[in-house]
């Protein structure tokens, strides 16, 4: 597993790529570094994971590629948390692009 510094670097690389897309912005929400498309959050860093609002969240969890994130005591339906060290940047970028496209449509 990546150290927290490695996770931060991985998220920074992902954020840099995402911010090149028109309509994508970045801000802190609920104390987390968050990416938004047209003002709607679609990805945020939570420790060593990136959590995405993904159209195939359930399938990704079922396939073992991520887990259902919990905020407080509530499961976040429609979201999936993926370890930042589990995929290449291109794999994370694909997941983020699908999440972004889902909200932008």
C-alpha cells in the first residue's frame, strides 16, 4: 500500500489531469480535497483512497476493485472508494472520466 505521501502524489497527478478538462474545478469539501464538474463533486481523496461517484460503483465493488465508502455511519450509495496505489494513473483516470461523464450528462 502507498504511504500517505505516495497517495497524495497519486491524487495530485490525477487532479492535474482532471483539471485540464473544461468545467472541472477543485476545492475542499468536508475537509477533503475534492474534484467537481460543473459544481458537482465526483471524486475526492480520503486518506490512501480516491472516492468516486461512479455509474458502475456496485459492479466495481462486486469485482473487488473498490469498497463502498462510509461517511459518518452512512454508506454512500453510488460511490466507490479505490486505493490510490491499486491502479496505474491511466486506470484511475479512466474511472474518474467515467464518474465525471456520468455527472456531466
